């Protein structure tokens, strides 16, 4: 997978989580308990894509 594509995908996943968190009271930074199921899925997806991106070597 192309590193630029990974970056685009991880930034898109992070934006999707942020958009969701704006309207979800359980997914804000200030909520002390667990996130909702949708927020958890979105955050985990963004985290996995970011980890993959950061562990992929770029062009030399």
C-alpha cells in the first residue's frame, strides 16, 4: 500500500472520529466513562491506520 494513500486514509479516519465526537456526549475528551460503540470503532480504526502509516518506510 502506498504511504500517501495510508496517510490519506488515516487522516480521513481521524476526521470521521472527530466529526462523530462533536455530536456524541460519550465521545468527548471530558466524558469520564467509555466511548460509545461507534466512537470506539472509529477511534480504533484511526489508531490502527496511524500505526501502520508511522511504521511504513517512506521513499528514499
